[in-house]
């Protein structure tokens, strides 16, 4: 019996996929994590939890997302909710540990830390871990004129003065970097309020901001392609970088979005020609689904990259701008710098100069 899949949510019936929204057969979830496979009947799971049985795909996906979240957090989905823990004795370091685990999604493994990607992309999660690690080590004032690392202080006793101390300690290392670090600290307190760990933030009082970021340090990138630079870049770039340059100019996608693009995210018409690029929310910086039409130039590039060295079509999970066999490429920094040097172009950033050059970029 053929089983149609839709992000792990499917129906195990012989009804055509277009009839799923109307047929009465139950929804199922298949999920793999950490080498373990989980299979659930969403109807049976809903009855166990005392909830209405999901009828539409939207309801089924909502329940499936909750079950995945429980599994990622190391909890059994059918377990009864436990009462919230006592937070009266938590230190700032304890809250940092919970933030890294529950929001940033850090998983310690023998091969080093990994990230669930539920809320933050891996690169952003690594930066968040660095910021939290830096913040918790900064000394702040304690009793009797002494100091202590912020992570040792009771979370309920962290004050606006402590936050300003952190800001003053990091400002000499760069205003932009200080802004990013303070934004992460502000979000930690916002997350703590949502999670019930505190009811206040040292950043605000009565709707008034007590700690502000230095927005004067934030400079907008204005460098754009000048006449003739596009042709010089394509002339000196190797085929892989040529394809990325054409794709960036045609779609306005960011570099990370292009490098993570898979063939399954390209929709084709009945003739087999690429028509749309569908970027899921998990791969965009704004966490919004984005659908981008494929231009004729980009369509030609995609057709050239569609097959492996043996002439066989790459599988759906292969990366469009990966290597010859569809494996992901992590960085193009060296190739980009060398190409710009050979083309006689200076101060040109791939992300801002090519992707932002597209007028329709979100």
C-alpha cells in the first residue's frame, strides 16, 4: 500500500492524496530522532490525551508538532503534565542552563554540542551559546562591596544595575557586538517571563525602557553592484560560484538559504520545468514561508545542476548548490574572496551586495 508523506504526517489509506482533507481515515505521524523512530496514530494519541481527534491536516500537524517538541525535550508525549518547578532558589546560571536547553536547543553529545533547530538555526544557536557564556562570567556587585560572577547571583535579585554592568564590560570590545549580546540577554529575560520563572525584566519598568542599545553603531550596508561588476564576477568565478551568483541575483535569497536549498523544495510543472522555489520557515531568517518564482536564467542553471556525474537525477534530499553528488557545502568565503580579487572588485559582500540587490527580497 502506498503511503504519502507530508513532513511525517500522513494517512495510511488508499485514498488519493487530494482526498485526504475529506476522507475519514485517521492521521499518523512518523518521526526520527537520535537514531530512534517514533510512530503514532494521532487519533489514538488524541484520545489518550483527552483531546478532540484531529480531522483536518492543520489540526493533525499542530498535534504532531507538539509531540515532536515533547520528544526533543526528552519527555514522553503521553506522560501527564508535571507541576512547574520551584524557581525561588534559581541562580542566573541555572536559568542560563535552562535557556540553552529549552530555547536554544543545545544537546551535548560525544562529538560535541548539537542543536535541535526548533527555535534557532545552528549558526545562530552557536552565537547565542557564546553570548550566554560571556554574560554569565562577568563580575557584578555583591554584598559588602565584593563582586561575584553574574551566574552565581540569585536570578530574582538581578537588577538593572547588573545589566548595565554587563553592558559597560562589553562595550570596549565593540559597540555592534555589545548590542548583539545585550539583545540576547534581553530575550533571556523575556523568555523567563513567558516560562513563569520571573514576572519582571531589569530592562524595563512600567513600560519604560531602562537599558537601551547603542543604535548609532548600527550602520546599514549600502554597497551594491556597479555597472560591469556582474559580468566580471561571472567571468572569474568557477561554475559552482557562478550558479550561486545567478541564483542570488534572480531570487534575492540569502547565501545560507541557497546553500541549504534542496531539490524537494523546487516545484515543477507538468513538463518537468522548475517554476517555484518554496523556502520553508525553518530555513529563512524571518522564519516565514517564502515562495519565489524561477527565472529563465535560473531555470537553465538548475537544469545543469540536476544530475550527478553519471547523468542520473539527484535525489530530492540532495542540495541544489552542493557538490557534484548533492552533498552540502558549508562555506564559499575563500572562493568569493578570490573571485572578487581577480575581478578587481573591493568591499563587496555576497549577502548584502548580491541578495539585497534583488528588489523583491523579503
